[in-house]
């Protein structure tokens, strides 16, 4: 169970927490209607859960499951940058649609930077070693730790 907790946290739950925090900040600093932000949030949550839960299968090589799980996991794991990209588009879109200039420029910058850095860090960097043939050589190595 420990393995599942760790991997589902990394490949799904923390994205949901980050998206919720981002949505909260955007509601406060932009003045955009909550309903508009919630619609974006539902799309991001759906993308994160579908790609994250099925994408966990790219680790299944190590627990002896059938070979098809490596490919299902690899394909969906390769799609995991999409919710991060959606978060980036979401943040910039909401800031562009804002109805008020909030005096806390740092919070607005945080909202924009969070999406960009998550996409680059978790999305792009995670994609670099997510496919099963690559993951075979990088899993549990110093490349993964870096």
C-alpha cells in the first residue's frame, strides 16, 4: 500500500491541491467569477486524475504485471503534462480576464509562476523519463532523484 500511496500522491493528488490553491488565489486577486474558475478547475482535475491514475502503470514493470500495463502507463503518463499546461493557460487566462487590479502584485506573479514552473518541472522533466523503455534505466537512479 505504501507504494500506491506514494505514486498516487505524486501523480495525482498534489496536482489537485496545487490547482485548488491556484484557483483560490485567482478568485481573490482577479475578481473573475467563481463559476468560471471552477469550470477550469473541473477540467484540470479530470485531466490530472485520468492521466495520473492510469499513468501510474508506467511503474508496473517493477511489480510483475502484464506487459500491456507498461504501454498504457507510458501513454497516459506521457499525457500528464497536459493538466500542468492547462493550469498555465488557466492562470494567464484568468489574469487577462481580471476585473480589478489587485495591489498584491506578488500574489498575481505567484499565480502565473506556479503554472509555468509546475509545467516545466513536473510536466517536462517528468515526461523526460516517463516512457517505459527509458524508465527501465532511470527508475530509482540518481537521474530520478535529480
